[in-house]
């Protein structure tokens, strides 16, 4: 019974946002909460054990030949990952309220994707980098809160 509680508590934790788990996990968690069975718990445990960790740090080496389209393409994938994390976070909070697991709702260790632009001073598209870094938008669309962007400017 204790392993079931630990497993279900883990299902609410923000660290799961960084695992690429099968979408059926949400349904298995719901079933295990409502009526735990050894078969359901075994299936859920198997899903957790086979989940792959998601990459959280992405580096773009900036250079003079880099175009705004290259940067946008690079950022689009990272924004999609961050939005996916935020959708899971919202769902987890909704489930936490439903199942009275509030201790996981306000986690200080929420998942973050980090994008690092190296040697940003070599870029020919400083306006786009300014928008991303300062305005926290790309083409006018807000960058998700779960995406942290940092850059290095190297002197010559």
C-alpha cells in the first residue's frame, strides 16, 4: 500500500514534467487513485520505469551567417517543449486540487527549459535577440514562463 501512495504522489510531482511518458499514464494514475489494483499499479510503474528524460538545456552557437529564420526555427521547438510542460503543470495542479495533494501544487522545483545563445555579439539579427531576451516574445507571441533564455556576449 505504501508503494502505491509513493507512486501516486510522484505522479503529481513537477519532476514528471521532464519525462516523456506515454499519454496513457494520466488515465492509469486516475484509475489507481480511484481504485488501486496490483495490475494497475504494475502498469503505472512500468510506464514510469520506461519513460525517457527530456533534454532541458539547449545551446545555439551564434555566428554571422545565422539568419532570423534559423533562430526562429531553433526557438520554435523549445517553445513547443515549454508549452507542453506548462500544459502538464496546469493538468497536475487541476488533479492535485481534485485529489487533495496540495503539497505538490506550489512546487519550488518546477521544470524549466534553458536556452543559451553563445557569442550573441556575432549576430546579424540583434533585433530578434532583443525581442527574445528583453521583451520575452518571439514575433509578438509571449515566450512561456517555463523557458529561461540567457546569452553570452564575448569581447573581441
